[in-house]
């Protein structure tokens, strides 16, 4: 839905290659495609750890 509005792609690899070729502003915005998934993975790991430790504690 947002692709026609922003011109971005959903695939980070699809965004990285054109940004490397174009440089400038396109390259300065690629960090979102690297940092965003990393932060999401960290948050997901913490949530999983919290939920798993709660489940394990209730079994004992």
C-alpha cells in the first residue's frame, strides 16, 4: 500500500542496490532497512524470552 506513496520497496536488497548506484540521498536513507530489522529482531527476542521464562516458571 505504501509503495506508490513513498516509492520504497519492501525488500531491503531491492533498495540497497539502487541506493549504492545512485548514492546521495538514496544512500543516506538505506540505514532504515538495516537498523529497522535489527531492532525488530532484538525486540522479538526479548519478548520471546519474557514469554518463555513465564511459561517455564509456571511449569515448576
